[in-house]
């Protein structure tokens, strides 16, 4: 199966690879997926006092589409308010990266990682976790 | 050196140019139907097939009358197993096979289960070999067939064929082997190995795609299989259909070349394979899968822990290899062969198969080592699991959300 140019671009030049200090109060961490399933994403955000995401980092174990989905997610997160970030939909990622149907689960995982990171930040800062009513699985 | 470098010779091999040369006349001038008994065109074709049949038989120590030409090993596997099941149904309905067989064997057995067959799927040890005691214990009076492959297509291990056939025969069953990966690569002798029926195919031994054979023993015992294709009664009634003359000629030539060059090829390739393996296992947390003593000379299957195989292959874009990971399938199930060895899912997802061949050069192997190392290191830099491993976190202690 051929990958789209955008997937190849993110895969070859992944944006925002790295690690933020998860013990800090203004850092939210989302770790989703499972090694047995062949993909694990860790996505982290750093948030300022206005609830705006100032930095985002990822590391992903998975196929090219999984790496590209998380790389793209970090790009989209930077500069967004956490409430707006919560509305990022996996289908936006599918569209942007032109993922084929067999790779949609990679985008789902990226969306899950975003939500998990934001909720981790919220809970750390005395806000309620937002439960998504969307069901993918 | 041409890029990408082809190291997937267990999937298929390039055709040897000498094979192509032998085939060409049979597409144009010598196009006759081998069954045309009344003119020179038919005789020429028939003669070519006789000649090829002899070359094919000679490679495996068989008599030419024991070779049935087919469209490939998938058809041969089907014909062997279904054909024995139908032919020997008065004697019994029990078949013994193994969980790491090719799908052409496993799915044929599953099909027969729906038609009343009882099938035992033997497990394998962590090195990929079957347990002979367990085989013996599984034999019953109703066992008509033991079907165990010669060499495994994913990990390259070689099963103890002679001991398996002895056990089958001791209990009155026939022994069938899928010899696809072994024939033409290592010495296979149907008499010495006690093989009753064997499937093999041209495109894994530098011959053309779409042509294969089934060896069916004619003496001690005389074996028969019920035809699965009805028609003109070709191939002693066991496989009807106009003969694929150019394909069969190419298959014959490929067998002749393998017989003459196999020993040298095997020696050279095992040196290259060992070089590849030792060059890659210097990487931390990399593991060779399968028994390292009993195996084909040209295959290496290695897991690189904490990176995912498909992602890895994408980084090795100048290498054509294959992976035990299957991130493309809806189920996300990694290789059933590696799982059969007891590998955890994450190690199975992290595996790469390197398949060397007659045309692989040392330069290509050096290139492969360097490309693979770079790719593994790149992906480990991206891998959260690698980071956790380096921090000493036990990954099993984490509650993963299965999706
Ligand atoms: C072990 C084994 N058996 C059977 C087959 C099927 O052979 P063919 O492609 O000739 O149908 C293959 C190749 O894919 C194989 O590796």
C-alpha cells in the first residue's frame, strides 16, 4: 500500500518529538493504545494560565500512519485553547493525511491521545474530566 | 547495486535469466498443445514436458511418473490434502497438521473439517519445531494423513522430516509435506526422507510464477489422490487442464539449475545470512526468531523490540523485506507463526523477515545492515516504549487500554 505524501512527510520529519516533564502541574499526558495491538501513542501538552496550549510533544510506537497522525496532532494543538482542542475529530486527521480505511484506527488513537492529555491536565488542575460521548470502538 | 534491494526471496524469487531463455521458444514457435497427439506441434510440446518432468523429478530423487504439474503450491497443497481425504475416507478421517503451516494447508484443513474431517493442529516449541512425542501421541487408527511443512516460510526452520515420516508410517498414515521453501534450496530426497506426497512451486526457486508440482509416490506404498479438477484426464487423471508448456519448461530448467548450484548457493548465502544476523543483533534488544541450527540457509527473522514492524519497514524504504506485523488488517493480529512460537504480540509486531537469494550480493547485505540499524535507531527515538524501557519501567506493570 502506498502512503500519501503528507504521511511520508510527517513520518520522515516528525514534528515535536520529545518528552515534557509529566510531574509538572501545567503538563497533561495521554498514553493510549497497547503494545500487543502494535500501537502506543504518548502525547503531552503544556498549558498556560489562560488554558492555551503552548507546547505539545509526542512519541509513538506504531506504523507510519500512527506516527504521522500523532505528529500532526501536536502541530494542531499548539496555540489552541484546551476547549477548542477537545473538538479535534479523528476524521479531520483522516482527511488531512488522506488515510485509507485500514488506517482510520490510527487517527482514532490520536484523537484519544489528545483527549487523554487534556483530561489529565484538567484533573491535575481541579477541573472535571470531560467524557466524550463519541464511541469508536 | 540497484535500489531498492530485494530481500524478500521467501515471498518470491526473481526468475533466473537462463530460465527465461529456455522458456521463450515455447510461447511463439513451439506453442503446441502437449495433448495433440497427431502432429509435430503437439509432439514438440510433449517432448519438452517430458524433459522438464525428468529434471523436476531428479531434483527430489523421484521417478518422473511421480510428478503431477499444477498451477502452483496452493493448488498442490489443496490437491494433496483434499485428494487424500476423499481417496482414503474408508480408512479414516483424521488429519494431523501444525499451527505454523502455510494458509494453503491450514485453510484446506478447515474446509475439510466442515466436510467431516477431524483435524489435529499440533503446537510448536519456542524454536518452531514440532514435538515428536506429541505427534506420536496424536496418531490414531483413523489417522490417514500427517501434513507437516519441510521449511517454514516465515522463520526458515526445518522440521525433522525423516522422524515425522517414520512416525506417520509406523501408524499406517501417509506423510505429506509442503516443500515450497526447501526444494531447490537444500537437498530434499523423497526416498531418504520418507515423503509420500510433496507440494512445491517454481517461483520460489528462480522459475516462473503460476506453475508448481505435486510429487505422488508410486511405490511402497502406491499413493493416489482424488482429482480436484475434472476434465480431460491429464496428469494420470489427477489434474486435468491443458499443460502450461512454457511454465513447465521453465520449472524444469529452474530445477536443473538448483540441482547443480544449490550447494554453492547455500554455502554462500548462509555466510551472508550470518553476517546480516550478527550485524543486526549488536542492536540492543534484538532477537533472532526460530531454531538457529535446523534452518534454511537464506532466511533470518529478527525482532527489534520497542519498534513496530510496519513503521520500521517504512523507514527501510530502500529495502524490500516483510514484517510479522499486520497493522493493515482490521484485526491488527500479528503473524500467527510467530505467535505460534509463543512470542508475545509486541515482539511479533516488531519482527522483520530478511530473505536472501541467488542474486543477493555482499554489498547488498552490508547496505541492509546499515539501513536497518539507522531505521531501528530512528524509530526507537520516536518510541515511548523504548523510553520507558530505558527508564527501567516494566511495561507489563502498565494497564494498557486495548483497543
Ligand atoms: C510454505 C508455502 N506454501 C505454499 C505457498 C503457496 O505457493 P504458490 O504461490 O505457488 O501458490 C507458499 C508461498 O506463498 C509458501 O511459502
